[in-house]
């Protein structure tokens, strides 16, 4: 009898401390690449996404979720640490892979914190053979990681190791697009800053077909969770690493480059946080760096590590954000420096390299983006509208301000509008304060030899770009 009482007391203490696996939910991240909110449940036509639409109907669909960088490696470095990439020195695309650069003291990837909390961590490559595809296993971080960031890469380990955190990366919407043809190019809705041209329509249709194929594979994964008896104990989060792989999307700081889908489904086995209402739409401003601290809070990690992201679910959720921020620095061999802040209504962009053209040379885009080259051709032939010629101009404005409510495609720059000077000044000051408070490492450009190794042929800092004085490791704010 005494042994039974002792066992009961032990179990009670484990439950109270959140250390008993059955008492905590599993967590799965389904991560798409280069994908904006172009799903049926977000109102997109000519795309077939019944599985993700159902996930949204069973969970919460978020309409103002943004990554902090419009390119994969910088964005992933941020959301896996809960820190701005500009703070931790991970802001330049595909940087610090082989130079020994380490994260600042106290900054760790999400999986390290989760393992401390008793979670088994998996970056899935090996899915059940009957599904017919593999996960990419993508990490793509801009820093050196010592050790093994995940415990496994196999789906088959999930049932034996609970609670677990698992992520599956899907590459369908990353160029080049390969998917069965379904979308009708004549019926797709193209943004007004692109010419209405067969090449543009075909490219957009292929992107939507890739989204439909992404949905098919997500459906197989969700069905496997059900089959394995894991769905009722697993939080599912679907999102993408940044916006769409189109000319004005990826690598640029508009909504088209930074806004991403986010859908969260809560498992029936666990009491729902008050912010989770099945079938609802959440319009709060959120950033991808908010995912890590939120996951840790849901996993029972206490106290939470210091992060710049904020918890948005559960009793410890922070008040709604008023601003969200983003940044773009060198991508491949192409140097820009953009910083941006967005509210519910406005987006402000500061361009520290305004002397450069939007279509500055970029081998990746010239090779993979047919519309990139088409724009140059049509401009030479005098066939672009004034709106479309913004993309082919020899320079860019130093400041941009858009009313995203009345102008969702961000086509009318209000920076010189007398009626919007108060908003401009407010957001300018907010952005300047954010740059200082977060210790933005982009104020110091990469050394010329580093940029040269990426194929750069011009100075790393143009007019208007602050000059750094020294090279060194980033300090976390």
C-alpha cells in the first residue's frame, strides 16, 4: 500500500511539473516554402486546397501573420530562435555557413529548449513509404550549430517518443514548380504591378498548381496522424517561411514577401486556450518569431527563455502587437538593405540602398523567374504601364508608405502625401527606435571579401547606408 501511495505521489508531482508526457500535447509544424496566403480558405481562386481549408475550418486561420525576413535562411534563423535575424547576425542570406560564426550567448534554437522540457524532437525526412514522398529536412540557418539539433528524422519514432515536436518541410511552392496542371492561366488573378501577359499568367498558374500539390501532401500527413492515433493529442501548425516566389514577393519587404499563411488546429484531448475557437479567424498582428516562445509556453517550459518573440496563445499571451517588423539584406550576390514596420493599416519601408534598381542583377532570379526577364524585355519595348515601370526604374525611393487597407497590392506610395505626413513620421520614428533597440547588425555591412565571395561586384553599402566601424559577433538585445 505504501508503494502505491508513493507511486501516486510521484505521478502527481510529475503532472504538476508538466513532466509527464501524457499531460502535454505533441506539436507538429508543417512548413511550406516561398508561399503567401494563396489557399482556398484565404479566398484564392484557381487553387485546390481542401485539406488545408479543412484544417482552417477545424482550427484558427490567421490573417496578419508575417515573417521577419523575405528569404528562407534569414527567416528560418529567426523563427527557430525567436529572435530577429538582424539582432543575432543572421540577416545576410546563406551567410556564416562555414566561418564558425555562432549564435550570441543565451540564444539557442527552439529544439534545444524543447529537449530541456522533455520533448523528443524530429525534423522529418523519412515518412511512411505509402505516402510516396519524403520531407526535405530543411534547416537553412545562418550560423554554425554544434551537435545534433534534432533527435531523429523518422516519422516512425513519433509514437514511441511522446511528447514530441516534429517539423515537416514541403518544397512544392519553391521554384522550380512541378505539379499536375489544374489552374487555368486565363482565370488566375494577377497583381496589377505585373503586365497581363501569357508568360505572367502561365507562371502564376504553375505556382497555384504547386500550392494544390502542397495541399495534397499535407492531406496525406494529416491522414497519417489520424491513422497512427496521434491527431487527438497533437497541435498542428501550418505556415510558410516567407512570401511567394514571384518578382515582387520573395526577397522584398512588401506584404507579398513577408505575409505568410498560418493555421493552427488544437487537439481535442487538451483544453483549448481562450484564443483558439475552431473555425474562427484571428486578425492580430503576429510575427514568425512569436512561434518559438508560444510553442515553449504550450509545452510547459517555465520559465521561458528571453526571446524577442512574444507568446500569443494561452494564459501567458502578451497583449496584441501594434507593430510588426521586417528586414532584408544581402540575398545571394545582390545587396539591398530594407527595413520595414507594419501596422494594421499601413506599411512603411526604409530603403538604405536607394541608388539601386529593383531588378538589380541576381543570377538566381534571372535563371528561375521568367517574369523577371520579361519585365526588362517589355520595358525596352515600351510596353509597361507607369505602375509596372516601378519595377524597372534605375533607382528606388528611399521611403515607401502604403495604406494596405485601401491599397492591398501596395502600389500607391504615400510617402510624399501631405495628408499622410503624421503617419510617415510616426512609423519612421518607430522603425528607427526598433533598429537601435534591437541592435540591428545590418548597420555594419559585410566585409568586401565576404560579399565578393558571393559574386558581388559593387560596394556593399550605397548612399544612405550607415557605415559600421568594426566586425564582430552580434550581441543579443
